[in-house]
C-alpha cells in the first residue's frame, strides 16, 4: 500500500500481471508550501516496484518527497549469513537510489537499517504510548530481551525487569527464558514492550514467568505485529496476556485482545523535520 499525501495510489493488473498505475498528478503538492509525503506499507515485493513507479512520477515535477516507512521490509536480514543474501543492504541501496529528501522509519528492528539508509530518521511510537510520567506506582515495565533494552532503556522507566532468552545456536529456536534483572512485584501490572511480535513465543514465555511471580495483569505493547500471532499462544483464552497494543503497520485483523493505536503520520513527519536527526 502506498499513499501520497493521504491519497492511496490506485492500480490495476494486466493479463500478463504487469501493473497499471493510475496517474495521481492532482495529488502532488507543487506550491512548495506543503511537503509531499509517501506512506509505504510492505505486503509483498510488488510493492517495492510500485514505489519506484510512484517516486519516478513525482520526480518529473521536480519536487521533494519524504518517505514514511511503516515497517522496514527485510529488516531482520540485517547481516550477511552464510547461505543467505544480505537483503536489507540491497533494499536500502534501492531506497537510496530513489533519492527521497528524507526517509522516516517506524521502529527499525536494528541500527543497521539506519546506518544503511541515507537521510533517514527513526521514530519509536512505543515511547509515546508508554511514558514514564504516566505510569502508576503498581506498574512495571518488562523488557523481553536485550534488543528491547537497547531500544527503550533511555526512557528511564521505573520498576524495570529484564528477561534473557537462550537460543539453540544451530536451530535458532528459543530454549529458555529467565529473569535476568529486577524484581517482579506481586500484584503489579506488567507492560511488556518491544518493537515486533511474530508468533509471540518470547512474549508468551515471558508472560508466564510474570504470572507465576504474581503479576495481576500483563499487557503487550509492540509497534509491529504480524499475522503469525494467530498461530501462537498469545491470543488464546488461557494466555496470561490480556491485551496487545500495536499499530496497523503490518496487519489490521480485528480481535478482542488486539487494540490498534493511532499513528499520526504528519505529526511525525513535521517533528522529524524540526529535530532533523539524520544518518547520512
């Protein structure tokens, strides 16, 4: 899905599967007073080709354009692994070639994305959703792994617990999770925060530990949630997690346990324009 200044780009399909893109000239800001913003949601690799068509059409009017990436595709392929390609590097090379005036990435999975992208800024909605000054005395923040610690420790949350997970070095499967740091206070409400939830195995194992230690309620806050969450244990009736707070960056399937948080793209674009934190 691609939106230009709030307008969703329309396409049709030729019989041979080529994409016909409906022109959107009337939705391009040409006056220089308003910033052209492309919102990009990745569903499959065809969206990357569509992004090229759209950006090249905008370039014909010689106006700058900011790219807002809801979820950075291939962000977990952030290093060269034997037998696999370094796909994130190639995707970033492609986006750099498209030459956006600025790129805003919502919750990149690792710093590697920001190192590879030019004129890029990262935003972290979880930090806006869970603010230290708004937490009650009986609330604890739980980081499920070291990645979450790296992303959110600067928020200076009170009553933090840090989990550690052990993986099988050959299969990559999680074999154990245990409390590494902090104390789980009986009767407390625990907020587990992270950037991404797939099947939710890490979160589920973490929540079981919290429940056994006496947590009264456990919720999960993640910027991105994949449809694979329906294949795991998190959404089942006996799950220790009562609710998941997330965005519609990847999926928008309705479920009683899932609450979708609003993302005001223009607010983030304007804020990033002011602070202008770039990796170039």
